[in-house]
C-alpha cells in the first residue's frame, strides 16, 4: 500500500496529515531520495499523498524553517542545495562542539556510558557499508556529547551528523578512513576512562580536522563545487 493511501485512510485532521507528510518528505530529503537542488513538484506530491495542497504547504513550510527546503517566489519549492558554504558552516560547528564535549565528558562520564561507547565501537569495527559506518560514528560522538551533561551540545552534535548524512549519501565513502577513525575512537575512550579532559579534547580536535579535510577534498575532487563557489567563500573568510 502506498504511503499516500495510508495518509488518506486515516482521515486525520489537517494538522496530523501535515505532520505525516512532513515526516515522509524529511526522510526523503535526508536520505537523498529527493536530491539536493531538486525541484519539488507539489502536484505530484498531492497525488502521491492523496491530499489537498493545504497540509502539503504546511509540511513544506516546516521543512523550509529547518533549512531543508527553499521557497521560491512565484516558482514553488526546491530541496535546499548542499553548498560549499553550508558544509563549512556545519563542519565549523562540529569543530567548536566536539573538543569541548570531550573535555567535559572526561569529567562526568560514568562507567555505564564508557561501556556504551565500547559497545558502539564494537559495531563500528565490523561495519562495512557507508550507512553502517555513518550510523555508528553518529551514535559514538552523540554519546560522548551526552556525557558532557550539556543537552544543547548533545542536540547540536546530533543535528550536525544528521545534516552531514545528506553529504555522505552524495558519494562520499569514509571506509578508507575506517582504521584511523577506529584508532581515534579507542584513544578517546582511553582518555575519557582516565578522566583526562585535555587529551580527550585534543584527540577529538585532531579527529574532526582529519575528517573535515578528507570530506572537503573528496567533494572537491568529485566536482560537487564550482571553482567560483570555493574562491568566493575563501574571500569572505579572509575579510
């Protein structure tokens, strides 16, 4: 049975229909079934979900507030493109959060949380597909952030990984970094176990910097960004 049929069968209020459509479209965007920069055909979606345009517009408005959809004047909607600037902003936030989260986690982490990190690492080591690697990495670093006892840092860390998930699905394969990343994770667990915040922060800082360099180099080599886009950001940052 199609998703649209299920939505119609519920005969739910418009607000509930909007929530359901929002959830489906958000998943489609995050998993790149709706690719970055793609035009969103509202007529096709009303047929797909078997609904009027009112709950669909409400869902698209929510997605635009989250920065996942652009509302184009007199043109409709499109999936937010993944730009060089956007990726830099996400990575900047990750670089700001990660070391501090690790530093604070060394102070507050419990034996149970350390065991959780070891269990996640146990999932990461045998992971083969890009989806499995990314999922395990996200769980690991969000668990470290939660151990910092700062709920906002944990939420922002999770948000960073969620946004980066779209980038990974564009063709970036992190499996060549798997062994080095695993070593970093082991060293981080050791530092957290010892309560050594300075070392934990430095390990995380180095880990994020290496991942950042690999990600940007891969995307540039694969031609995802124009030379002008890269140079424009460079000039802006130099001001």
